[in-house]
C-alpha cells in the first residue's frame, strides 16, 4: 500500500511561514551540513552523539511532558524529535522545549491497518536532510522534519495477489528498523530486506533471502550488514549485502542468541554480539578473525568510541574491550535488572538506568531513572542526575553539550541552567501526582519558558550588532560564483561560544550582521576550497577573504580546530569548520584525509603522544559520524616530536599545539 502526499499544507500567506520558507530554501538548496541522524544512535559507531562535545553537567535546561512514556530523542537543526507510546511524534525547540509541531502516527497509519494483524510502537526516528523517517510494525513514514507533513508512506507488502478478489493484501511486519545512507533507506521484514529511494519511497531492490526479525542494520561504505533468522531450522545469520544492488556478498552463521543485536564495523572488522560473545569477522570476506568471550549474556547493542568496544552484560554490567587486540579493559557494575542504556563522547560514558526508590501510592515498586556521567579511564563518576518522577527510560542523545534523557512521560534537557526552570517544578509535580489530571497534555509552561529563553538567548539578541560587507574570493578556476559560500559567524567570550549563526552568500559577496565586541570570527568555505577563518575587530566594516585551493599532499595547519585544556574534547567553535570539511569531502569523493595531532613539550612524552592521538581521533570520529567513510580518514598523534617553533616561549608552545590535515 502506498501513500504519497504531492501537495502539503504549507502556506506562504503568513509572515512567519514566509520566513520559514526562506530559511528552508537557503538551507536545503545550498547543500549545507544538516545535522543528520540517519541511523540507530546517530552513526555507525552507535554512540548517540555526532559532534564529540560532552555534556556540561546535570543542570536542567528544560523539561517536556508528553502524552505517554517518551522514547528515543534525536536532534537535528535546532529541533529535538521524540516519540511516545501513544505514537505521537514531537518536534521541540532545542533551546526551550516548546512544541514546534506534533503529529500522531495512528492517524497516518490508519490507512494501512485494514488487513494487517501486526501492531507495535513507533520505532527509532531518523533524520536526513529535510526528511524525518519513522516506522512502526506496519509501515515506514517519511515526513517533512520542519512541519510534520507526510511526504510518503510504504507498507511491507507480501503476496500482492493474496486472497480472493476484493480482499486486502497481506501486510508484513517491519522488524529491522530503517537505516538511511545517502539517498536511500534500507529496512527488513520477515520475508525480505529492501532499499527505497529516500525522496519518493519507490522500491530500488529487495533481497528475499534475508528474513529479519529485529535489530538495526549497519552500513559501511558499499556494504549493508544485517541479521537474518531461519526460525524453522533455528539458524542465525549475519548477511553482508551490496548496498547498490542488494545482492548477497557473503553470509555467516552466528550462534543463536536470545536477542538480536546489531554489528559495529571498525577498521575493516565487524564486531557482532550474540549470546555470550562478540564475534569478529573480516568485512570483505566474512572470514572469522576472533571472538571476545564476555562471561555473561550480552543484553545491548555494542558501542564504539576512543578505540574501545563497549557492551552491556546481564542487563546491568558495562564491559569495555580494546578494539585492536580485544583484551578486557574494565567493567562498571550497576544495580541488577537496571536495564542501562549508554551514550558515549570520547572517554565520557553516560549510563541511564532504573533504580528502585521505595513504594508508590498504588503499592507498585517505584523505579526511577538515574543518569551517571563516568570517566572511562578511572571509572570515576563526574556527575549524576536523578529523575524526580518514576518511569522507564530509552535511548538517550547528546548534541552540542546538552543531553536529552527520557524518563517516563518526561524528556529532560540537561547540561545548562534553563531560564526560569525552578518556577515550573510545582506545576510538573502537580500534574504528575494528580490522579484526575489529564496526563495526555504536555505541561502548560513550555511556551512560557520559550518566552524567557528568547530574552536571554544570544542568538535572539536584538541589539549589539552591526553590518559588514563581506567579499569571499577564490582562484580563477573555481570561483564562489560557481559554488555558494557558507559563512559561519561566531563570537567566543571567556573561552566559550557565545554566538553562532550560519549565513549563505550565493555569489561570495554581500552584507552580513555580526555581534559587537571582541572575539568575533568568521569561517568561510565553498565546496571545492579549504575553509578559511578570520578574526574581526569591532571597527571592521569591509572584509575580504581569499579561499585557498585544495592542494593534495600539502600540510595544512587547522588553527580553527581547538580543544578543551589538557583534554581531547572538541570546543564548540571547532564544529563549524569541521562541518565545512565534511561538505568539501562529500563534494569530492576521491579525497582522503590524514589527520595529525601535535602538542608542545609540556608534560611527558607518552602523555603527549596519547593526548595528541586522542585529539586526532576526535576529529576523525567527527568526520566519520557525519557521513565520511572511515576508509577515507586516518588519524595519529605525534606528541611533541615535531615542533614548528621554540618550546621555551608561550608563543612557541602555542604554535606547536596544532592539528594538521594532509589531503591525498
């Protein structure tokens, strides 16, 4: 069954919609980095974070209450998307938690229920470009992420001549959750695995040998990896498919597991959890390499970061293993039956789990959500957050230093102090404890928080700006007239990103608005040149930027990539230039990148090499998580072995602390 919406209800009659339309035109027709979340937990490493920026702490920024238990938040382009058990999809303002739009999938899915015997909750949402993908047990739905309008929907059909004339077709269940890669969406049913066009929903190919019952497929370059179960013979397979054609490259039998989990690929090796072990295969051939025996039952999908593979064992123990030689590193023991979920940023682990805290009024055990931020190297708890209300959790997400935590029917945004958040606690408590209250309404103060936040947000500031004339030029072979220029305007105050706005200059020239004061910088880039950063003083009114030609085999010092002091966490002001590097590499698919990390001579040699390697890894993982093939990116740290200046002075040490790019 097919649903296409050729015309949506978006109108240009109101001033607000005109503004939104202009934003959409500028954003999507210019191929700008779009904050995609195209697969389970955001990327092929299943880390629940795509920007390498850790959460700032347990301060509450905002709280949203849904109609039912909240599930699986994701973040894209200043909107937070989350679903609930009543099949509502919410698009929330990232800064305030206010509802931007809300839809109910049941109203869309009603067209597909007749003749179907499958049911179930809405699964993990995905975003790519302007498309928001949702699925339940009956169909896949493609929505416009900016307004929730349905673009297309497809059911999983089986035997279209099923039954006698006049009877409905038989609808299969969608069991392997969707995955987006470039312009295609991949998913599995009990009878086939398929690829569809993301924009139209049209079928591209299907492989009827693959019969999926659960889990999330994985993508790595030209390969799709998915599970298949032959229940009649009790055989469990891992399939490697050609993403272009759907043909089977190879398949391997895996020991039968109670639960079906997804594989992770790192440096040409597949890590496949099943039962009590993680089986390791060669990506190209499918040959067995080794296995990790966990001495327990694996109860989670794996996750990768910082050259470690991490899994949950026995539903309460996090175990970490070296991704190079597979040896055991450490474990973190949580309360039994606590059902932890994991998000990772470099060496910071975020574990959300349930914990019993006494009895509720109805005599049912009350389980509350606890979130611990843990430093992996010494397993030290950095900070904790405890939900004030009972309820379960699901997958969590991190973006730009904010952690989004579902807990029962609430969604918390943690990481900075929200404006006026204290005054809303009484209303939330009243709503949560009043047995006669309509729990189907989001708590009413979200819009009031929105108004308060508008006054305080630096992005909404009305005063303290001035215009400059910007002229971005390039070499004669490829000018900005042929490639629109993306301009990131930032202001860094007291070491923190205080303002950030993205502009587009279609011909490389135009007026842009910048903040008054110090710490203002501009990064400009088109699709074929290296990004260029300049600092702006308050008196500047006419700025010219010369983009440099992309020269292969040349060492490029990336001054705009900066890290936290003595850490390997990217600072927020590093993200715009990395986004633009992603844009350049996506437009030139033959480019490969070597990333070199360097330090000054402060500290010991081993410490410096480790720090520089981890910093180079942070940059590499950002690129990989945002759509660049791992086969195109390498990273290594050299410590203080290759100085470019005298380490006896601060200015010299500053020059030696650097990240270098070499394109091949």
